[in-house]
């Protein structure tokens, strides 16, 4: 295909089949165009930039070799799939990505037949792709199945469970290990060092290949010697036919391969496609490739809001809950040598960078391994340390068994700093932090705080670390501090009362929704009709005094930014029933649904959890005397 006459090559790519008509120069131009589109889209909508820029050539090569609709490419996490979306018929919609009603920032089966599996959390691709491959085998489908996993995601325990199971498979199955030396924070641990050693010594594969070619052409004795070298335990085997961890697990290993060299990638993929057993192709890429700001600082450009393309500066850099948490962790650690911080490859996102530099011996990045993080924290606590595990709510879900079995059952004192609690917005269904309260509410020996403001977060962290035993959860939302009335002061009490306490209507809530309740109250009060607000600061266990206070009101409405079933509002209702007063009690919470992507304020409006819904509830309870 002659590319010189094409004003935009990418516009002519309607499906992966069109990629096969491009020559090497055309492919290079295509990759440049794709990078410009991704940079433009993310600068406007926010999203994952560095990871997507690093997988452009890799995606092009994958789709040139495995581009049939029947082929299955399963992306791990899926935050690096923007190029995949562009090249599988979604170019015209790419500027809608991560917006309400637009494309998801992650693979979605409902979007395209080329999206083999819905993802959003790490380390799932090998298990899911293996299931797909076995299902194909059982139904006589001979198409290819490929799992693409990053070196960061490979630190997750689920990935190794998948590797262990796949290694015994007797059919073709391909894993592409995208090695960019990064997950979100820089990768740590033995596996990172192991892969680093492999990257630094690529010559052994060329030697291995040459030896095999020579022996395969040597009559009579060549084949036996080759077999001997493969299976011998001797030092000679290790010198000439060096094996990797993946060889020992049952995989044929190819690599390292330059992840930005399309012809080299295609040769590796075509070779892998023709092996009748599991194959691992080790690809080395540069995160942020093609955009200098992202290449030099891939951590900051991993998941990012809007930014200025020319300068790389973020459009919004206001103080947020993660930063306040990190600052307070430093202050607490300065005063108490038992304070330790743990992160699962999220030091930047959770605000622990300052702590990691100031207290290196008490900072632990365990990689993408939330289950291990909790049990590791339990070990620290068993010997008197005060471990604080900072984790996004959506990732905390992965460690529920460890929280129950290793922490709560032993009543060990660990602190879970749960970031991104509540609705998170444009990352969509896979990242909403709305399940943690429900999941933890039924577990004994757990205390849960849910602050609305920065100074409240400071109170709660100190209480979590020094006042309580057992598992203590401090959950806080994404972003900056919401509206705070001038006449409201945060306290360290279990609950606070605010508003017109003589009103017959009481609105109960906690966390960020308290700010909405205050806005609703002020708008109602300006028209002569106020109501009372009960703000729960500690939501597990709920203060019996708070329930006694609430029971004095004629009508009570609980607004909760979490799942209705098993949530704090459910428990509050049970306690009201125990006090013999449930008449007039109602709940607005998230009712048996997953929350789709939209801006946070828009999601709260859709869910009936914003100040407007609260005004409506107050008017209904007080009687609609007028339109005010």
C-alpha cells in the first residue's frame, strides 16, 4: 500500500485487517498518529497516558498477527488498551472515552467483539485467557488466545496461580509479558530483579537459537544432544541452553523482544503461534514512549486528569485527601517509631511518596499484592508495630479473606487507609469505591471512620493508630475537600448534630455526603424551612447514643454513598428497630447495581445522593407548603 497519498493513515484503519496492507514506513506513521490522538484525548478527558503510549507498537503487531474476531486478546488491567480501541473500529468514538455514555477506559465486551474480557483490576489476564482457550478447545475452535500482562501485574498472586495452571496445558497458549519496569510506582521485589537480569542479558537467547539451529542440521547425533541439553541438570546445560523461570514452569520462552520494533514483534508472535504448547513472549517497552514529559515521569502520567500538552502541567493541582493523608503519616511517624506504611505499588496515588523518602526502613511497597499486604501488616502488628496499609477501596476488595482470617480473627491492630472511597467518576464500574462498608460491616473487631474534611481525617488517623485496637478503617473520598459551612467545626466525637435540631425531620449521613446535606439545609433554611442533620463520624460500630438521638425525630432519612444491602444505613435501621422506632425511616443508597462512568457530581445526581435529592426528601417529610 502506498502511504504517501494518505493524509491520515489511522482514519483508513477500520479493522485489524487493514493493518496488514501497511508497509514499514506506513506503520511508523500510523504509530505516530495514534500517539498524537492518545495524548490529545487524555489531555482533555484524563485517563491513563504513559501505559498507553508504551504499548502502541505492541498493539499494532498483536493485531497484525492475531487480528481475527475469533482470536482473543485479553489485556491485563486494560488501562493500556486505547490503541486497541482505535484500531478495532472505535476511532470515531475515542474522544468520548471516560465520559458519560462514552467508551470505557478499559476493555468492555459490550463495546466490541475484539474485547475478549472485561477488566479493570490487575493480574487477571492469564486465568481469564486460559479459561477462554480451554473453552475453545472443547468446542473445536482453533483460533489463538493471547494474555497480555505487565511486569507489575505479574507480581499479583493470581497471575502466578494462572501460570502454575497453564504450564501443564498441551495446546498453544500465548502470554505476552509487557516489561516496562513499572506498574504505577516503580516495580519492586525479587521478580523485578529477575526480569531486570533477563533484560540485561539478551545475548543468551541468540546463543540458544544458534546452538539449536546447528544441532538440528547435524545428522544422527544432533537431535539426541539437543534433547540432552534441554533436560540435563548439568552446568553445561545452564551455560549453553540457559533456562528461565518460565521454561521451568512449562513455557517456551521467547525474548527479550524490542516492544517498539514491529517486525521483531511480529516474528516473535508468529513463532509463538506455531508452538503446540504454552509460550511466553517477553517484550520490553518504554512507558510514556513518544511524549517527553511522560517518558521522564511515567508515575505522574500513569493515571492523570487533564493537562497542558505543551508543558505537561496538570490543569488541576489542588490539595486532596491523599496528600493530606500522606502529610499526616509523616507527622505521626516522626512522633512514633512504630508507625509503618504499606502500599501495593501505589505510593504516588496514595500520597506516600514523602513517607517513603523520609522513613525508608518503615516504608514497604509489596507490589500489586493486596492480599499479601494485609497479612504482612498482620505480621508487623503481631510484633508490636502499627502498620498502615494505604489502598484504594476498589483494590481493598481483593484482600477481604485476609482481613477476616488474619487480622480481625486475631484482633490484630492494623490500620486500613481506604482511599477513593465512594463514587470515583470516570474510571467507571471497576473502580467505584462503594463496596467496602458493606463487605466489612459484618466482620467483628473492625472500627470504621469516614471523614468528610481534611482536619477530620487527621483526627481519625490518630484515633485509628493510637486509640483503638483491632482493625481500624479510615475511608475517604477521591479529590479535594467539599463544601464546609463556616459555623461547622469538626470534632473527634462518634457523631455530630447540625442544622435545625427542633425540626421533626432528621437527615442522617456520613463522609462526603455531609457537605451535600449542608448545602440542602442552607437552601431550605433560606426559605424558612430547616431540618436536622446527624453526621456519623464513626460508622462501625454505630454509636448507640446516635441512634437514641435519632429516635426522637418523627421522620428519618439516611443517605449513604455505598451499597444499600448491608450498609451503615441498614445497620442504623436495625438499631432503630431495637429502640422500637422505625416508623418514618427511609434509606437512599446504591441499590443492587454497578455504577457506570460519569463525573462524580453527575453520578451522585443520577443515584439520588446529591443535595437536590436531599431537598426533595426534606420537602416530602415536612410537607410541601409551597414551592420553596
